[in-house]
C-alpha cells in the first residue's frame, strides 16, 4: 500500500512538473493571487481559533470567580452563625447572673438596627415597627440610619409623608395614625446633621469597595453604569423634592394642631442647623412665608417666625439676612393690625415679640450689636403707643407684657456704653403711654366673668392686665425724665384697686413696691402727689388701726411693713411731715398710730428664743439676735447652743420641756456634753502648759550642769561648793514644782466649782420652766375637768330625757299592741257570730219540714 501511494504521489509530482514546464507562457499574476488567497485563509483560521480560546478562557475565569465568591459567602455565613451562637450563650449566661450588666448598661448587646439592615428590601415601616428602637435611631445608630435613608431616598420621602399627609377618617391603623408621624418628627427634630444636609445638597460620592474583575466584558460594564446613572438620577430627583414635600403642608387650608407640632419641630431643627440655606430657599420661594402667615392662629407655626428672626445657627448668632429679618418683623406688625379682632392671633404674635425682647435682654452683653440695632429700630418704627392702643382695644394682658419687656430693653440699650446707630428719645416714645395709663386702670375688662365667693359676695376678677400696668408704672417711676408727667389720680387709682381687692396678694406687693420706689426717688413733686394729694397716710391709718385690724383684711401685713418703712424715712420728705400735720385736724396722729403698732411689731418681728429658724449654719447668738430681743449672757449661751443643734437641720422641730416631749431630754444631754467638752478642753490646755514648763526647767537644769562641769575642771576645791549649790537648787526646783502643782489644783477646783454653779443655775432655770409648764398643764387639766363635768351633767340630763322618751314610746307601743289585739279579737268574734247565724238559718227550714 505504501508503494502504491508513493507511486501515485510521484505520478502527481511528475504531472505537475510537466504542467509547470508546459505553462511557462501563462500569466504570473494568477499564480501570485493563489498564493495570497492561501495566506488569507490561513490568517482567518488563526483569528477564529484565537477568539474561541479567549471566550473559553473568560468563561472559565468567571466560573472560578463565582466559586470563590460562593465559598467566601459560605465562610461568612458560618462565621456569623458562630458569632450568633456565642452571643446567645453570653446572653443566657448573663440572664442567669444576679446582676445583668447588659440589661442595665447595654454592654454586650448588638444594636437592633444592625440586624435589620441585613435584611433585603428593608422599609421604614419595618424599622419603626421594631420595639424600643426610637432612642437607638436618635442616639447610637443615628449615623447608620441616616446612611440608610440617604441610600434609599424613597424611604426618606415616605417618612416625611407620614408627618405631613392628612390621615383619612377611614384609617384605623394605630401605627399609621400615631406611631409613624411621631417617630418621624422625633428623628428629624433631633437635628441629625446628615439627614438635614441631605435636604439641601447631594452628599459626596464615596469610592465603592467592590472588587471588580479586569477581564469583564465592556458591554456588561456599560449596562451597569447605565443602571447606576438612572438610579442616581431618580434618587436625585427624589432628594431635590424632599424639602418641598415637607413644606407642602402649609398650602392646605387648615392644619391639625398635632401635625402642626410635628411640622414645627422638624422645621425648627432645620433652621437651627442650616438656617442660611433655609432663608435662601425662602428667597427663591416667597409663597412659603405667606403660607406661614395663613396659619398664624397656631402657636407652633408662629414659633417658626421667632426662629427665623433670631437665626441662631449651631448656637451662634448670625448677622446675615438682617434686611429680610427686619422686613419680616414689620410684616408681622402689619398683619397684627389687620387681625386685631382675633384674640388668638394677637396673643401668639405678641408672645413672639416678648420672647424676642427677653432673649435680647438675657444675652445683652454677648449679643451682636447689629441685632440690638434691629430691635431698637423696630421699637422706634412701631412705637409703644401702638401696643398701648392695641392693649386698650383687645384687653389682653400679653400686650401689656410686651410694653414692660420693651421698656426694659430700651432702657438697657439707652444706658449701654456702646455706640448707638439708633437715636432713642424716651420722652417722645413714652409720654403718650403715661397719659393713657389711668384710662387703662379704669377700664372694665369685659372678658372677666364675676363669680360668687363662699361668703356670698359677687367678685369680679382683677386679672393680669392691671398687675402688668402697675409694673410698667414702677419701671417708669425709676426714670427721672418722666417725673413731671405723673398725676395724683393715677396713684389714687392704684390705692382704690387695693381697697377693692383686699385678698389679692400680688396687687398688695406691687403697691408696696410702688410706694417704696416713690419714696426712694427723693423728688418733692412725687412726694407731694403721694402724701398730700392722695392722702396715703390717712388710707394706712384707717385700714390698719386697732379697729380696722379686727376685720382682718388681707393687706394689713403689707400696711404694717409699709408704715414701719415710712416711719423710718419720715425725715427724708417734707410732704410726709405736712401730711402728718394735716392729720391732726381730723383728730388723727401718726405717732399714736405707730405706738399702737408696737405690740404688733413685737409679735411679728420677734423670733422664738431669739433664733432665726431659717439659719442653718451654726453661729453665735450675737450674730442671729432678732431686733427686739436683748443680748444673752455668757451663761445662757450653753442652753441656746444646745437648742441650736436641734434646729440646725432642715427638720426644724419645736423644742418642748420634759413632761411634754422627750426632746427636752436630748437638749439637756447636749448641754451636758457641751460643758463636759469644755472641761476636757480646759484640762488638756492646762496639761500642755505644765509640760512646757517642765521641759523649759529641764533645759535650764542641763545648761547649769554643763556649766558646773566646766567649773569642776578648774580645781578640786570648788567641787564641794558646787555640789552643795546643786543640791540647794534641786530642792528649790522641787518646791517650785510642788507650788505650781498646788496652784493648778486650786484653779481646777475653782473652775469645777464655777461650772457646777453654772450647771446648778441651769438646772434651777429648767426646773422653774418645768414648774411653770406643770402649773399651766394643771390649770388646763382643771379647766378640762370642769368642762368634762359640765359635759357629763349635760349628758346625764340628755340621758334622763332620752329615758323618759323611751318610756313614753314604750307605753305608746304597748297601747298600740293592745289596740291591735282588741281589733283582732273583735274580728274573730264577728266571724264566729256570722258562722253561728248561718248555721241557725240552715236549721230553721229543716224544722219547718
């Protein structure tokens, strides 16, 4: 077979060679084309084989990667299961312990949100339905929850809609009606910085941590990028509309007060964190402010105006948008003029002005000058006269409160050392207000309904408006610029109010404060108005003398205190002396009136045992003596110091003698302990003195011995003399020591005798006190025995009367019983007679037959 093939091949080659030799004349191009065609076919086959091998290699790498990813997932799941099992074991072990630290302090507990975030297709409802998760979302897990909402803005939108959307009447689900709106407002109201920033700007894109395969197809990468871009665009559209969806609530005609509270809480948090961005949003959408004015009948909405005007971003006062804020203030005033008929709107806006002025007063030293100038310019443009007329029309106490706070701010601004860009003329601002104060005090409040007291008297309530007017008068009296504009009728009107309302303590205190401020001004014109024109002294004497005190009016305590003050300062005013002289024409004397008050002052101003019960620190008696008690001697200090120990604590119990209360025994024990402590201290001091003297003597003796040794070295003759002298000195020192000891013993005996005398004196005093109290108790017992005898006699008489009544009642009962028995007997007899007659009637016809 091989030979035949070789033959064939040789034959073919021969024929081919012959053909080539015979075809020399043929064109060379044809042969060249055949060669190029063969090369093209070979190259195409190679490219196809290369592409096939490449595709198979990609598929193989993908399969390997999938296997690796699946293996990693299996490992992670196994690790998570092991961790969960370990946590369960730890929790079981902690639950078996006596004190579970994880329960009380949160140690070893995994946040609930971490477990929820592992779920697929997680929704905001699923998170809110978890038990006790609100504090976690506001605290420890707030950042993770914010990241979840930023990655899923449709859930953020759902949370806002739960706050803003109206709840249909048919909805009966508790979570939808109550829980979801409350949770949403609490989370956004907690000023979560990530969530609030997400309303205004897109968060910066973070590089993804996913491991990408560099051999992936370009087509799959493009598809993924398109999907990501589409999702990012949709999320950006939702993000840009979040704030608008929140503010759509203001477009509705009416808002429920609970939803208004939730809405205001969220908006106030946004202003506090991003106030500048919110103002910028309002500039682009001015309809939002007009919608806020539409709902000014709600206090929560008006609070948003306050936050916009103050504009404290991150607890720092801002100077930006001052023109817009001042324009908002003026717009509120114009709105207030048109809504004077609405009591609710007037009250809400005036409370806003009060809060603005109060915050400026409290932060006056640290507040920016631009904000102070803004409020000062506002007071000049609106003028206090506008608020005074508004108060007379509406009769609301809040408007008078605005006048008080406004004057306090203006006075601070006027007296401040800083340069003022706004010039304030106090007389021009408040002169017309002073002229209308009398009218305001006389005005009858139509909104106050009278009521009937327990005594049957009809009382018209005073109200807060009159009290605030008197406060404004007191503030204006402190300024010397307004002295000439006050009238006596104004002060007499205040005195008339005190007469009409004898039980209103706030009014009485303000009246006392007004009189004190008038006296302290030292202005003769005001003194003439209050003492001569209004007859203040006559009012005090007529309502606080001995006869008037029997009526026990409510202002008597204030009048006594005020009369004492006026009597101490009577030399400051000539008008006081003139008015006191005029009282003599009416047979009244101020000095006699004050003498009558001496007993009252002694009772009211004197402290029991000369001790102030409000004093908690232990001090000597001289520091706390009341004004009408004489100073105690040193012997009485021991007793009072013992009592001081009993009342030094917050529970100030009354100290009583032995027979009444066992606390007296404790007081005597304290006294004895004090005396023993003093004796021990004296003995210790004396012992120390003796020891010091002995040590000094020993030192002197040693020095003398040294000198003697030196002299002994000089010669043997002087040794005997020195020994004799030493013996004599020793004898002298012994005698001195014995004398000193005897003197000390005598002093100790004298001190002991003195202390014994003091103790005996104290015991005698205590015995006298106890005897007096025993006598009082015996008298009380005798009185009680007399009263008891009278009661016994009365009871005996009553018992006799009751015994007679009982006998009469028994006789009546017996008579009634006898009557009933007779009636029963009569009835029985009648029945027997009827029966006999019937029998007789039956027997007669028988006899006839």
